[in-house]
C-alpha cells in the first residue's frame, strides 16, 4: 500500500512539473495579472485530474534518473508553452509592421501579457487576438491538447531522440510567424503604401503644400477606416492562426513520439 502511494506521488510530481512549466509561459496564464499561487493551485488541480487517465509510465528507481525525468518534463512544458506563445507574437508583429507607416511608431504601451512595451497598434491587434483566443475556447484546448494529449503522446525520454525534430520545428514556426504577421498586416500595410505613393505624387505636383503635416492625419484616418472594414478578415485570420498553433503543437508531439519510438 505504501509502495503504491509513493509510486503515485512520484508520478504526480512528473505530471505537475510539466503542467506547471506549461502554465508559467503559456498565453494568458503567464500574465503577471494571474497570481503565482493561483497558477500553482490550478496546475495542481489539472495534474490531479489528468493523473488517473495517464498511460503506463515506467519510473526509474534511481533518484538521479528520476530527477532527470522531472527536468525533461519541465522542458516539454516550456517547449509547448513557447510554441503557443509564438501565436501571440504574430499579433504583435503584425502591428509592428504598419505602426510606423501610420505614424504611431514612437508610441508604445505596456503589454501586461508579455511584460514589454509594444507598439500601440500591436497591442490593439494583440487584444483582438486574445479575445478571439477566448472565444475559440483556446484555454480549454490548451488543457486538452497541451496537457492530456501531450502525456498520451510524448515522454521526457523522447526529447533525446527527437531533439533534431524539435529544432527543425522551431525554425519552421519562426518562419511561419513572420509570414502570418505579414498576412494580418497586409490590408492596412498595402493601403498605406498606396497612400504614401499618392502623397508623394501630390507633393511633387504641389510643392507649396506641407505634405508632412497633412500626411499624418490622412494616413491615420485611412488606416482606421481600412481596419474597421477589414476587421472580419482580421478575426478570420486570427482564428486560423490560433487553430494553426494547436496543429503545430500536435505535429510537434507526434514528431517527438515518432522520434522516440514505441513506449
């Protein structure tokens, strides 16, 4: 009886290590607005809920190997949280692309999620992305895909065999980040490019007009108008990017499991 309790407790610590590491850097949960005791309490609750559904997980008897397993579980949680954070980096990058064109390049605000100063338009698109993430049940998918299915798919030992696949997936995701950010910003960025060309031609035709002073309010007004008109497109693209983030996470887990071989 005591041996069973000890084995279950050791398995619970492994689960808790991955879940706590995931919640430390996952979108929304990583915000400083969420108290640390709340994160740990929620991680304990999720770990206890997932524990009865776990497949067989052989535990080493040696303390050193067990500590290495805990470190591997922490790395898995951090890797999954990082890949999901790339989704929100897309929204900030999209705002960064056209903030300078609008004239908001020098105005930055503090983002409580990433805890850094970001361009004003990047923060706006980030908030739209956050609300879309919540509407799409992103937090529920995080627990279902990031916790339950991750334990069904990959173990800490698979990191050793799948490290090359993890690195390749990281490079592919970083490249996709810039492509998705450009896709989100293209309607506004392309329109502002045409506005800049038109203002340049107008300044050439009428040199006495001060295009520098007239161009800023005109560009801001056009950008806001296009943003309102393109909002359905933005929300649809954000939904696709969020779903693609979870698909990327699923491919990461499947690739690590294939690299690690059968359990």
